[in-house]
C-alpha cells in the first residue's frame, strides 16, 4: 500500500480550499509548506483535513457531539478499516525533527518513505514501507515553519526531490493542531498494544473518539489538554480476529489507567519529569477506555473508564 499516494486527496482539498479553510501555502527550500496554524488562523475543518492527511487518507475524521456527561462540547471521532497503515505507518509521531534551532514532532505518511524508525522493521508494518514514492506528505507539530535547510533535508531522507514533498504544519495550541492531536484515540491504543506485544495484524477495523480540548493559551498548556483528552476522555473500539486469549491477557494493560502516572492532569505529570517525555511511563499513553470486539467469537471485552472530573480540571471548566 502506497500510503503517501492515499494522502494526496486530503492535501489537495487543503490546497484547493486554502482561503476558506484559513490556511496559507508557502514554498520553503523548494518544498510546499501548508501552514494550518502558525501564522495562518486555520480552523476546525482545516484540522479534520490535516488529521486525515496525517492518517494517509485511510481514515475519516469528524467533529460531532459525544458523551455530554464527560464533556458537553464537541468530540473528535475517527474510523478506519486500515488501522495499521493509517495509525502505525502514518499517524504515529515517531520522528523527532531537530536541526538549525527548529524542533518538531513529525508524523504522516512520509515516515513510511524515510522508514528510518525501528518500528518499520516490525512484521506487521514492514510491508507498509514506501521506498519509492512519487510524492510525500508529512505533518509537523511545531510552533514555527521549518527553515529551508530542514525542508530539503526531510525531502532527501524521504528519497524525493524538494518539489515532491508537502509539509503541513500546525502548533498544538491552534485549532487545527489541537484537533489533529486529539484525533489519535485509535493510534495511541494501537501503539500501546504494539508495546505490549499484541499482534497488530489481527486488528481489522477501528473506531475512536475523544473530547476536542479547548485551544490552550500556550504550547505547554496545549500539550497537557490534548493528552488529557485521550488519557481521560478517549475511547477506542478495536475489531479483531482470533485474539480472545491475547485480549484477556493484555487487555487490562491497554487503557491509560494501567500506568502508575494515571490520575493526574498531564501537565502535572509532565512537570514532575522536568518536561521530558521519555521519562514518563510509556504505559500512560493510551485511551482511557479500550473495547475489543472479536469478529470470530462475538466476544466483547472492555477495559478502563472515562474520567469526567479530570477532563473538567484539565480543560479549565468551572464546576459548581
């Protein structure tokens, strides 16, 4: 599967409707850069298209009401019949870009072209590498647009010329950036299962939802709110084949409550580790609730629970 080719329709939509979506197109170092929230204002629809491009066009993303007892505002819902390709080979933010004073967390299908992460050596993901793409699409979670040298370097690592690379950029504390992070309810469940040794090839379809966090005033607060949206409000439903024993064994470890760091707003957890992501317990990064539906036996297994009090605290909602 050429994940970069599948992403093109979502990118084309951003290009064709740039004015209405309040996004701006630039050429930097010969690379097309679409600003969805750095200088451009962006918005909700820009965020949904950004999230769909991040998932290689292999998932649908929509904003709709959800469980009002947890969060009476909008929720971000994701559904896909290609969860490994959409989430692990594309959406997972497994590429840290740091050069020339620029920093970004990179995700999107261009990761499958570069394929420098050890993740792409895994049997379920190896076949999704995209070594000879005609064009590549990447997503950068960053507070500024990438400089020319970084743009050219990313194109080189993907094996394409600068003109064949499109980078979509949004900071976490923007409408589009917040939405694209919250749209990771399924991805975080998939990655958690990967860490636990679950056979991802048994997952045929997935659906997930999480409350759309209010846009925060700064990047650090935004990291807290968007993580909490998933850790305490996210729910992923995974449709699996022949995995009842594995689900019974690993399922209780899947939701965020399996971590000792669970139970506090993410901003507090982050501060306790001196704002170093890599010191935080990996078992924390998953949805609050995960449901497995066996397509063979019909068994339904649910683990974890939603935490409305922590959502209200994180989102800054005053309660009587």
